[in-house]
C-alpha cells in the first residue's frame, strides 16, 4: 500500500516535470502541486513522527536551506525517541557515516549515553578540528573512524545508520551501507540532490541560491576530480540512476539527471529524486516514511 502511494506520487511529479510545472513558478503554486501528489506520504510521516518543523519557505530557496539546522535538530529527536521507545541501550550501536565534524553524532551520543555511536568520514581532519574546540565535551560512548563510505570497512552491526546531509551520491552509498550492514533502522536527511551520479551541472536561474550552488559545484569539481573516493565512484555513476526498478519503468537515466540539475530551485525535482530513494528502500524490504528530505526506514528482522 505504501509503495503504491510512493509510486503514484513519483509518477505524478515526473509528469509535472515533463509539463515544466516546476522551477521558476510561484512558491504557492509549487507547494500546491507537491501537496496534491505527496500529501498522503506527508500525512503518514506526521502520524508516525509528529513535530516536523513548519517552514513557510521552499527548500529550494536561500531561507529554506538555512533551516536545515531545524530539521537536523528534529531528526536527532526522532533518533532519540525511537531508541528510548524501543528500550534499546546496552549492546546497541549507531553508525553515522559521512559525519564531517561529528557534531551531530556527538549530540546523539550525549543523549543516548549507553548506546555506542561510531562516526566515520574519509577525511579525519574536520573531526580533529572539532575535537579541539569541543575539548572535554566529547562523550565516552562516541568514537571516530576514518572510512570511505563508497568502500566501507567499519566492522559493526549497527542497530541504526544515521546521517545528516550526505551530499549527492554519498546519501545513496550510506543507504547501501545500512542495507549491507543489516541495520534495523535508517534515519537520515539527504542533501545536494543535483550532485547524484557525480553531476556538477545546474540549470541556471537568477537567484542567490542558484549562484551560490553553481560556485560550490565549481569548487567541488576541482577538488573531487583530484581526490578519488571523495565524491566520484563508478558504482554511483549517472547510469546507476534512477535507483529503483519501479522508477526505471517511468523515467530514463538522461531525463532523471536533468531532473537533478533542476533540484537547487525546485522542491518538485528534489522530491522526485528522494521518491526514487523511497521506492528503492521499499524494494529492499524496508518500511519507509519520508518527508522534506528526511527518511526513517525500518526493516523486518528476517530481511537481510
């Protein structure tokens, strides 16, 4: 039933994209379109996880991006409530891949004092820098390990895999890590949807956010092209998208990447990318809830 709702929403938004009913429209027009197609999925999230932070701005706007911190704070509440409700503590493990500073993982560790929290990232320098400023405030149940999420080596059996804004295909790699590690839960926020498949191209729009993201991608393309493992990975080339079998029956790779190139300015395009992830996770045996770039997925114990 839930997969049917997700597939119907995905197909409907793809048709909106093909009709050019996305970036550049009035904010209320795009919001109305989204509510018409994903309203049922949003209601399922609100029924399961009340308290989603209200936002009067589109995510595809400068003010909307600034409010990611509110969604991260809410996501940490979701993680803590889920563990406390289930009564998990001793023997439970949370892995936060692509942690960068490790700030969010430390917050979770602090609030779940008996749960082991492992944060990983390919470059340890950001975590070390944060450690210097957070001296004496890193909880004992937190640990950092250097690891490449494209080729994860962390030997753990996490109860949950969590992340807070893994850019582009890093989100997909972290989701795959949750699958391969047998994690019972995946709780996360996706980010930088235009960067899936190593794409660095953005459709130009005359907005501050669009210009900032184009500059960001210009810098990233210079950095990542010289550091294998930081961004590009053959497993997550453009031909790997869309990820779900269901989505591939509706949209081809070339058109899907064109959707991604419009995600900076369009919540409709952003939702198309995330709904493909929703469908992919359901195909892998998870029950999935999603809203506004946030995911919570739970798998049956007999699904490996």
